[in-house]
């Protein structure tokens, strides 16, 4: 959707250039965390065996022991902050299965599955679907290329949806029809930010953090209208995977390399929780890539 069509669709005044009341960003709000349920996959078979994004160099050595330690530190951090963590069993020959976010998007207990762009990753959908079914969920099979939470970011009243490198606009339409939730299409233009979750993350139901230059001019305008008080990241923050973060509404699990963004988040009243997943950056992934959120119906 264009900026104007977004405003019209949501019934807001396009002359105001905002859809929410502005807050004074210099006065941090009281941030309240909400307990989450996350699905992750142990990186037992993690490796860089092919190149499907600019970060990947086939054959680059991966320290699997270090990757396991970093991944466990993330799981421990989630649990230490009161969140539930479930695991899906890794499958040999699927080195990117650790990136659980790409397998699906879950909204109100409904699961929209994945159809990966790269043939190398398409088999990952099978074990994830089996896990969801074992937990009693039905899984929708997309007809168009769709890479789960990599490009589909539930954000309060709508779903922000990335396209340009992986997930197609046709998939955005499928998502809207399946969930009955407005979908805001955003075009990514920088190949280093090939998924939406490398360029943007949701802080809470009302705000986000993002790197503007990862998006097309029209998409930047849409984001500026929807989130006038967003936390903006520099390219340095983004290249350090600072936007591949996970927030529970108060605590932000974030790459320690994104020092500028860490400071800006703290200034807004969020509590950064640095977790080093640098070994996974060799494959173009980070904290959010390794984390699938299971969103049940909220009471």
C-alpha cells in the first residue's frame, strides 16, 4: 500500500501525517513486559554451505561449539526473563534450520507456514509443520513464496510485511486473507537487509525501531506516518544486526555490537539485554532469526 492508501484504509487524516498521538520521546514511558512463548532450534548442524544472501560465503568455517554456546545463552536469557521456550529437533542436512523465525508466522493461535525462495531451504518447512501439528495447530500452506517472520512482522493492529528479495506481494495478500488483519507492504531495497526482520523490529504494540535507508522512498514515508516516534537506527547499528532483535515490551534482546541503538533504546525507557550471536551472522542471521514467536489469542 502507498502512504496515502494506508491512511485511507485505516481511516485517518492524511493531512496530519500521523496515525497516533505523538509522545515526547525524551520522557520514557513505563515499559511493561509481556510473557512470550518462543520456538527455537538447536544449531547442531549449523554451517555455511551455500550463499543466498550477501553475508554468506560458502565454506567459511563455523565454530559449532561457539554457536551452540551463543544459542544457549539466548535461550537462557529468554527464560531468565520469564518467557517460555520450546524447541524443534534439528535435522541433518538443513544448516539454516536454526533460523526458526523463517518457518512460519503465528497470530491468534493460527499458523501461516512457509514456502522458501531458495530451494536449499524448502525442506525446512516439513519438520516445523510436524512440530506445530504435534502441538495441535493447523498449518496453512502458502501458494506464493513466503518466509515467515523473516518478512511478516505482527505489530499491534496490523502486520508489517516485507518484499523485494524473498517474500512476494502475492503472499502478503494471502496473509491478509488468512488472518483477516490489515497487511502493510514495505519494499526492501538493500540486499544486506534481505528480510524485514533485519531492518525493523517491533518494540511494543505502538512502536518500532528501524533503519530507514533499507526501504524504498514510499515505504519510508509509510513508516514515518505510522510510527512518528520510532527509534531510528544507523547503518552501523543495522549492519551489527541490531534490528534483528526481540522485544517483550520492556526488555530488548539485542546484539551488543549495535552500541548506538542500545543507547537510544535505553533513553526511551527500554531495557537492552545484550546477547552475542555473532557466529550466526556468518549466515546473515541473529537473535530474531533464531526466534519464532507463538502468539496465542490474548485475553
